[in-house]
C-alpha cells in the first residue's frame, strides 16, 4: 500500500549537463595529441586496435586499388563495406587532412549518441518502474531508482566513452572500429526511442557495417512490440514483431543493393560478410578464433566454424526468453556478447560495452566478481602487448603466451556479462520479494547461480 | 566455478582470506623466497642438455693449426697501436689483412649523435667524449661454397679504444687465423661474417641497423655494400691476452634478453672438450658440486646473473644481436695469474668446433629455453621452475588486495581499526548534508548515496591521486633530457644536469603527500582502503608485466617492494614506514642492489667511508648509463622505472602520509577535551 503514493510522484530525471565541455575537450585533446605524435604510426598496426576488417593500413590499400581502377574486393586485402570505402574515397579526394578530422568527429558523435542513449534509457527505466511499482514488494522501496541517482549517468557514459584510453588509442590508430561503434550506438539510440522505421534502419546499418548486430533486431522488435501494446493494448504482439522484421529486411536489402551499385558486382559480399563469417585470416588478434583454427585439422574447420559462429549469436534466444520483459537490457548485453565472440574483435568493441555499463549502475551492488573482472581486464590489457613483443620481435616467447592473455581477456568479459546478468535478475527478484527475503523458517535465503 | 557462483564457498573463501590474511601473506612470501633461493641448490635444478640435435657438436674434429698467424697478427696490431696511441682504428691495415686472405671485405662508416657525453666510454678513455662519435666498422664475408648466401654466422670482435690496456688485438689475431683456416675448407653451408667493430655497442648497433635496414634518428651510417643472408647465430670474442686461463661466457643481452640455451650449451661443451675452464660472471663451477659451499657458490653465480640481467644493459656486444632474434654469446678470454693457461691453439679449436656445429644447423634455434637462469655453467633453472615462487610472492599482493577489497564497505574493524568508521559516517552524512564534504561538485550525487550505505570507498578520489603520480612519473621520464638541455644554457656540466634531471623529480615528489593532504579529499578509512587496494593491484600488474619481459628485474623488484608495500598503512609509525618506503624506492633499490653486487664481486674491503664513496660513484654511473643507454640503444629499464614503478611507489608513499579525514581528528580532540 505504501508504494501507492510513490507511484504518483514520479521521480524526476534531469541529466546534469555540467562538465560536459571538459569531457569533450579532454577527449578530443587526447585524441588529437596522440594522432599527431609519433606513436600514431605504431598504433595503426597494433593488432589489439585494428583487426583485418578495421585496419587503416588495409583501408589505404583499398583506396589505392580503387584509385587504380581495380576492385578492392578481388584480392584478399580489403574487407570494409563498399559504402564506407566510398565515404573515405570522397574524403581523401576532397582533402587528405579531412580524414583525421573525420575520425575525431566520429568519436565525438558516438560520444553524443552514447550520452543520448543514457538519457533515453534512464527515462525508459524510470517510466517502467513507475508502471510496475505496484507489483513490487513494499519493503523494497530503498531499491527503487530515483531521478537523482540517474542524473549523472549520461555524463558518466559520455566520459566512459570519450575518456577511455582504449577508444582514444583506437581513434588515434585510425581504426574503423570507431565507425562501427558509431553505427551500433546509433542503433541503440534509435531502438530506445522506439520509432519502428528509424530503429530498423539503424539496426540494418549496424548489421550491414559489422555483421553481428543482425541479432539486435530480436530485442528491438520485442521492445517496439511492447511499446505499441502499451499505447494500444489491442495491438497484436506477433504482427508488430513481423512488421519490424519486414522493415528491417527491406532496409538491409536496400543497403546491400546500394553497395551493389557501387561496383555493380556482388564480390563485396563474400569479402565483407563472408570474411567475417568464415574467418579465413588467422593473424593473431584479441579474439578466440585464430588459435583454434590454426591448430585444427582442416576437415574439422567447417564444423567448428559453425560452432564458433553459433556461439556468438545463439545467446540471443535464451536471453530473449529470460529477459522478455527487459529488451533494453537484453540489447545492451548483446553488444557485450558480440564484442567477445565476434571473429575479429578489438579493444574498441569492448570499450563501447564498457561505456554502456553506467546505465546499469544500480545493479552493481549485486555483482560479485567486479574486483576479479577489473583485475583480469587490466592484466590482459597490459600483458597483451608485452607478450606480443616477446613472441614476435624477440622470438623468445611463443604463441601460447599471447593466447593465454587473449583467453584471460575473453574470460574477463564473459564474467562481466554473466555477473551483470545475475545482478540484474537478482535485483528484479529483490524488487518483488523485498531486500532480505526470508525462507519458511525465517532464515535469510541464499542466492545461488548454478 | 564453484568459487565464483556459489555464495557459501565464496563466503568461506573471503572469510579465510580476511581472517588469516597476515599469516597467509607471511607464509606465501617466506615460502616464495625460500623456494626461489633453493632453486640454486643442485637437487632442485636440472642438468643442461642439447635439444637441437642438428648441432652435432660431438662429430666435429678440430683441425685448426694456424695459431702462429694469430700470434703474428695480434703482435702486428699491437705495434701499430703503440706507434699511434690515440689514433683511430687502423682501417686500411685491417682491410688489407682480410683482403690478403681473399675475402670480400667492406667498411662501414657511421656517425652517432649522443645526446649527452657517454659516461662509460669517457671513463674507459680517460677523456670527455664529444657529442658526435665517428667510427668505421670493417667486415669480411667468407662465402659458403655450398649454398647461395642465404644464411650466415657472425664472428665479431670489438676494437677497444683503451689508452693503456689491450684493445682486443688478440681477438683480431685469432679472428684472422680462423678466417685463414676456414677458407681452406669446403664444407661451409653458411656464410661466415668476420666483423671488427669500432667502439663497443654503438658500432655494433650501427652495423646491425644497417644490415637489417632499420633506422634510428641519432645514428647515421653509410650503407653496407656487401651482404649475406639471414644471420643465424653470432659469437663475440674478447681476449685480454694471448694466453687465457678461462673463458668467461657472457649471456645477458639488451633488455634482459638471453640467447637460446642450446648455444650456451654448445659453447660450454666444446670448451670442456678442449679443457678450457668456463666461468659465468667470473664464477667457477663449484667442486664438489654438492653440499653447502657448492650451494653458496651456485647462489652467488645465479644472483650475479640476475643482477646483470636486471640492468637491461648488454654486458658484451652479443647483447645487441639478441634484439634482432639472432642468438649470440660473448666469449671473454681472461688470464688469471697463477692458473694454468692455454694459447691460441685451443681457443681456435673451440671456435672452430662452435662454427662447425652452427654450420650444421638446419633451422633457427628454437628448441631449447629462452627464459632461464644459470646457477652453474651446466645447470639451469627454467621458466617453469622459477615462475611459481615468483607467483607466490605476487600472491602476497593479491591476498592483501582481496582482503582490503572485502573490508571496504563493511563496518568490520579488522584492518586499520575501523572503530572510527561510525564517527566518520556520522560526520560524512552531516557534511554532505550541508554540501561541504565533496571535493568536486560533480560527484555530489554519488557520494551522498554512498554515505548512506556504510560510506563505500570513494572511487573517484583515485583519479586525482593516480593521475598526479603518473604525471610525476612522466616528468621523471623526460627530465634527464630536459635538464641536460637547460644545463647547456646555463653552462652546467652535462653529467650533473643529467643526474639532477634523473633524481630531481624523485626528491621533489617526496613532498607530494603534503600537496595532496592539503587538497580536501574526503578520505574515510574505506577510501584509504580502496586506495591501497588499487595501488596493490597496479603493483601486481606492473611486476607481472616486468617479469614477463625481464624476469630478473621483476623478481628483484618484487622481493623487496612487495613486503614493504603490503605492510604500509596510513597513520601509525609513520617515520619507520617512511624509512622502509625510501629503502624500496627506485633510487633506494638501485643503491641496495648495487651494494649487493659490489659485495658479491669486490674482494677487498677498504673501510666504511671509502666503500660508501665507491658505492656512490657506482650508483652515479649506473644512473647515467641507464639513462644514456635508453637513448642510444633503446633499453627501456629507465623508462619503466620512471613511468610505472616510480608512480606506483609514489602512490604508496602518499598513502603512508595521507591523513584521515581532518574533521575526525578534530572531533576526537573535542571529545577528549570535553
């Protein structure tokens, strides 16, 4: 009963725009300084920052092939999408100096988008809490979100993206990961705003650009359907989902057709999507693919390729069942999941997921491995370049040393994801059953995740 | 994953980690150190063996008989030097010697710009070195009759510019003798490059850079006109006289790199066959090889190796080859008075054997160990054996960090009497009530909420401290060069300016806690726990990464820093803590380990004051050469110390001097007065 009046006075959410200009200034300054320093050239070839898909070295190769009238997709060098190639081609034709400015702008815009995602998701969370507050336990008032608590969240997200050393380094390395993050952030923003055409377009652009976000369409469709049901309870859930899927398919095919028009050939499809899916380039990177596939007998390759790729996308189904009422959380988890399990991950991918974390800050107190995850993350980021250097340059270490680090890196992210999921579910449980639920005999119950 | 998901076993683990924390830490540290020291004991390490079967050292039959050439040439070179004591290397004469044998002979000139005068060379030469250094390398290639110059082996020797000592003319004599012997044989399947290097490391670096087409801005050199294939291995020769009593085998290379153990085994084995004693760091293998004295001797050898390796400076020209993935060792022939000695004949046979074995190689060295420590020339401790004790020592850091992390946010008064906790919370909530408690406005919302549940450590307070420490480290890393530049303007001597730059920031930053304390950071017990936890985590990462790249440096840092840093706590016994912390500061550690090195190597003792003076001089030169080698050869030890270890140490230093919240103290006094 006491929850009743709380529901009436909705918590107000006003993001504080304080200190934003410092974050922008510091982020841009750090990027510009790093870009103009002599480290930039070294960063460009760092495998942690630039994968075969996103490497700037390959982009320049593609541009020069295009300049000579050769299709960049005929060889095995270039794997970015045609539209991005065309974009950079125009930029380099207008003025070469535009390219660093473009990379700075991309990160800046991504930061803004992440900020907006934060604002919108916070509003969405408060709104949802207001709707459900009646079903919550009367004891769990202390767990409810307050506007004040969320006010600094968008700013934190912006800071976590723009001031993250990983995104700074990745921007200075001219890695197109920045661009990938931009389209994914755009997809997240469009999704949370809930406009079907815009959301499907943004998701289609993201899937066109980075392949894996195609699974985002499931939570997006669920979210849109739920919103429509709230507005108009007579709306059919399944029809809405089908509409979304159809619109998504249309957008995606038109994007692909547009790319076809660039070269009037479908070569690009096998060089971009095919490359990401079949993972033929086994140069070491921060992912899990290369070591397995170099060690493996060739006739098992197809089988394990299926296993690995399914692993990357399969979780969308169990999560869709478990988190059917929380598509936003589902969507954010998927960003993290694809960043770990994709075939050519870089540090930049993980950085986007990290910058989404502050939104779920209210779940942190239920997380149990935060310390471990932070330590593992730091270790792998510091040790990866050291062991790479020992292996490749000095020849004293070997591939296993480096692979151990990439394993630790992946494990840290997986721990983070599962822990976040656990914390979220546990908070939901406590909301319904009070912060200290008792068993039948009056004993405090123990939460267990098996 | 029981520990990660099952709350019961988690709770049990965290209870044990918190309750028995100090005993566990002490145990881990003591076991780690004892285990590590025990590795020098014979039953705990292994006998070396050949992994690479292609070397076939046993099949080589020595045919070297041209020792008289060696004697003649070395005498001739000495005569030239005697006429022109101060002059440059007699390039034309050397070229003639090689050409006389019918080898492809080339020269390479180079100019090295040294940012500051080089300490070590001026010490050797007895005069100031100038900012530019010119030299000429001479090299001759014996083309392999059986293949098309795709692979090569190098025999190198430095030409030393000593005023009153030998300038390695014996090594050159032996080199010519070997060349004249080798060119008669038809079995070579790899080219042999004979290289005489002008000035020690710089000449070698110039030649290697040019050979591998790498460039550095400070070193300009003429291109190489003659080339061979990829270099498989290199032997560097230094002979102090024509009769030697033993070979001192030098392994430690640039940045702590070591050659493949197979190459070391090969040299040791062949020396044994020719009955030439092998020593490591002038330390003889113990005989009998078991028992307490033998253990002491082994431990001494291993410690000397670690101390050398930790400096990251090559102790011979071979060290520069290692950076290019070329396995190399230096053989230093030393004549110890009163010992039986051998002449060029046996030395030549050893080198002939080494080169013929290397000639048999089918692939690059890859079989044996690259990470090892040698307690004796025929015993080794591999990476698998020395990493566990190192891990145990790091476990101390990890356990402390875990215990502190657990204690954050609990009112439990376990570490650092949290009895004040309640008071602090009270004040904190009052303060935030009227909006004064926060250091930065932006965190107000966060802090307010945190104060409600047991005032969790304020994560944001880490940002200013860590960034201040990092900035101090960054300044320390660039200050030697900046100070040299400034000193130039004011006419200070470059050495002094450089030393001021290297140590000035260290002494200046000792006052940093003062500045931080003045800044009113909300510093509850929990925040301080969080600070120390973060500092420990950073320390563990730095030490682990250092040990991966240069094990000895990581180990020496860990052994001393870990126990002290794990013990520090704000408040109590501040003076004692400060003394301990100063001892394990980068400068303190340098002094300690230099002292240890002198203790192990110097035989005579002159009394306290002269020894201390001597120690200071050596430390002074160590800093100088550390900085200068960083610029000239690209060693990263000084940079690592300045950019990682020093900031981390400074963080601990701040924790020692960090006062807890000022109002708490006032409050207590109020209570006492009332």
